[in-house]
């Protein structure tokens, strides 16, 4: 995999990363929740027009904070899509809740809003949509369902920073939203995340939970003369070194997003004719959604054709990969009640989906080569 001429992903610099890292070191504050963290949080709140943004060590950490804010207990249930990364379910299971797996839509591969209400019981505490590839889930309908049943809506927006649903930024619609700045994301600091707290009533407790369950934030604001342990919590704060790197990435976001959109558009233009003739599906974006341009995938007719195309690309020095395995069929998923056939769309997608190289510095010539190899492949 490392020998491929064209990798699947590459983390790119925006310009000021090394300067900001040097500033952080010279400033003498490199632990959590420092000056660069606060600058990132303020900038994200401005960009998103959101509630309070709290940087975390990962999107997984942000979801774990959400679980603590929901006061989840053994026997509680959280509805999650089966076609997602393990953290969407595992972060809530870690704190005692049982993930209830729902299938995804055929078109967007997002949580199927038409199935959710039938899964709600008197033990349901949250619905957790994932915006697959940065394309928004049907948030209006999901919000209405959550409101009718008095449960929280928590957005797993790991892939969807800067994406929109009906003009609203993804991650800002539910009570809580979780972002990722992992190496594979559009904007990165290697490992990092953020919790967007859109419900004002949850902000103060979120600050306590993020800081090991202490009221240190109140102490720093001069509201108490010492701080102590007051609630559940863990060490979720992001190092200021990583925040320094992240700030440069956020400041360079417009150039990154322009380039990623151009790559996405070029894939769509170059592959649409081939796909229609080969029974292959390309990403679908509803008219009321603006994606984050996070990934570009193909849904092949079957597992054999996917394996064949991966091999063909690989023999040309191009790395392509598949994606999620259905959580309801995993070892832990089965322990939580998952069974074969429970989420058929997720099962089919897992066998057929192929992701193409996608990063901001992907050269036009390299992308044209990828497209040419695919166009020469016959199912």
C-alpha cells in the first residue's frame, strides 16, 4: 500500500502550520486548552454560526462527552446507523447504552429517516445521524421525530465540516455535534476533534466534563477561588500544539475546499458516462444539501467487481480502498442484538463501495490517470 505512486490520502499543509507550532513552543503553553485552542474555538464558532465549540482529542472523545452529557445508563438506547465508523456506536456503548442499529438510505447512505421512528422505545435517549461523505442527513424529519419523542439529536459530523443542510451548517442542527480533525479529514491536526454544544443549557456541564470533571473553567473565570472534582469527566482537552497546527488549517480552509470541490467535480464529470454504462452508482447529493467534499466513492455492482477494480488500480500504482463494515454484524454489534439481514442496504454497501484517492494536493494529471484507468475497466 505504501508503494503506490498515487496514495489514497495525504495530509496537506496550508502555510502557517510550522510558524504557529513554533509560536506555541516559544510561548511556553503546549498543554490543553491554551491560547491556540481558544483561537480555534472562536474561529469555528464564527464560521459555523454555532453554539459553543469545545476542542477535544478526537471526534470519538466528542461523542463520549455527548454520552456523558446525556447521563446514559445501562438499559438506555441510542439509535445509530449500522454503516458508520465504530465510534458512532462505541462511544455510547462505553457509557452503558445499547446501540440500536438502523439501516441507511440507498441514495446518500445516510441514516434512513423513514425507519427511525419504528425503532424508538421508552428507553431511547438519542438519535445519532452520520452525514456520510459530508452529505447531510434528512435533519428536518429527524428533528421532528426527536422532538415528538423527547430524545436528543446528536450529529456525528466527523466528515461534514463546512457541509450544509438547507443553508444550515452540519453539526449545528442537533443539540450536540461532533467534528473530526483526523489525518484523513479535509482540515486536520493529525488527531483531534470538537464538540459543538448547540443547547445553551449543556454548555457549563460540557466544560466540566471536558476538564476531568472539575470546575476549573469557573476558577479560570474567577467565579470560584479554587477548583475541585464536581462531576463525571475525563481528559478531553486538545494540546495547544495540535491546536496551533489546526488554526493554520482552518485559516486556509477556503483554498482547501475550493480544491476539493474541483476534484469532486472532475471525478463526477469524468466517470458519469462510464458509471451509467457499467451499472455503477456515484455519490448522490440532494438539491437541498451542500456537501463538504470529503470523499468520492463508487458503488460497484457486486463485491467481485469491486475487488477487480481495486486490483486494476493497484497494478497501476493507485491506492483505492473500501469503507465501513456493518456494525450490526461485528462481534460487538452481535452482542448488542445485531443479526444478518437486519440492515440490508448497509450490508450491500459494505460489499460494493470503493473510495477513490481524494486529497487537496492531488494533481490534475494524477486524477486524469485515475479516471482513465477506471474508464478502461469493464464489469
